């Protein structure tokens, strides 16, 4: 395994740490392999931003470009994928179960189960954002199965695979990272879902495949709060009347802001779930045909939400 170097930035507020992560990922002069935001002091609400680089010089150049302080350290030469798998137990989210290849014997009967290994793209289902999306999706499925589904920012393809398996329909999955698209296709093949998954590399909503498959009955967007805010107009236009978008990648503090962005585009929140500091929220497109759409969910019954869910009206 070739050397890797970690740039660890000073601890700060969650919003500031996330903003720095966004800056690193979007900076034209910075070529990071991956970026993460980690909580380092729960009592003081402090988080740090960590970026991974292939060379020490690239990490130093990034630190200089950002004009920040930060420690640069080598990443030990170990098999992180194998080591991470050892600590990942199967995830249960409603009727969905995600398990690694090392846990095939623990696959449960019934529901929707699929195999996802930790690897080079984000998303094994263990993070609160992904699990939250699956739980909200499971609740929506009890009313009606969507026919047209879009997973924006698919990562390893967890949400796309869940939708394809649960609805038995084709799902469009996109990601800005070609590696994520490759891994999504690989996971679709491993789970015998390749014919139902159309995965493409796309920046935001700028790809012909996205427009060609619209309008959607269901859209997943498990990314970050700032991109969710900037994509509010575009995502709302891609939804069919009565269609639902499930958003995540935002914190409790960011929920009101994001909901306001989508309310302004005619979407109403129907339910949300909070897992630790993370939130997944479902919003529905209103309009003349929202109560009786030709396809999609129809008007979601808020009063039927599962016990323990926190609803946003």
C-alpha cells in the first residue's frame, strides 16, 4: 500500500468544520483523496476537519492554500478496509438490513437485505444519515411504492440499492466522484441488482440522464446542508406532483434552515428522524395534483408516523 498523509485541522464549531470541509473539496488547487468531519469534544461541541492526501507535499500545499494551522502525519501502512470490516456489525434500519461480506452468516430472513463492504466510497449504512434515510424510506413504503427514484450523491449506492430492491424498479444513481459510481455498480452486481441500477458520474443536477428520467416520485439526497440548500430549486422541479424528497447530511441545528429552503419551493415536511446529531427529513411537493397523482405516494398521512419520530409540520 502506498503512503498516505493526513492533514488534521484545529477543532472548531461543527458549522465551521463543515464549511472548511466544503472549501477543501471545492478548492481548485487542492487534491484530497477524502475529507471527513469528526467530533473531538462533545461537551464543548468541537469538531475537526481531516483531509487525506497521497503525498506529504500535497497536504502541505493544501494547508498553505487554506492559510490554516494543521498537523500533517503519515497514515500507518495497514489494510484499513479489512480492519474496518472487523468492527462493523450488520445494520438494521426498519425492514432493511445491511451487512458486510464477513457477516453473511448473520443475514436475517425476511425484509430487504443486501451486502455492502467498507471501501473507497462513503456509505455502509452505519452512519446516522444513511440509517435515517432508510428508516424514513421504510415508513413511506408502507403507503406506496414509488416508480421513479433518483439517488443524488449515491456513495456506495446503499440508498439506490435499497430502493431498487424494495420497489423492483429501475433507480438512477449519481455522484460527483467516479469512484463512488464504480463502487455503486459493483455493489449492484454483487447484490444481483445491476439491471435496476443506472449509475453515472454527474456534478449536481447537470446530466442528461437526470432530466431524461424525471419527474421523480422519490429523490434521495444524502449529502451536506450547504449543497442541499443550493439544490432546493432544482430538486423541487424534478419531483412529480405529490413526490417526496428525503434529505440528510444535515444536523439538528441545520434542519430549520433546510426545511425553510424547500418550503419556499412548495415542499412541505412530512416527517423527520433524528439519530444522534444527524437528521433525515422527508418533504412532499404540493400542488393541484398533490392529493391524487398519477404515480407516486399521494398525500402522506402525517398522523400515521411511527412512535418516537419527531415530525416537522
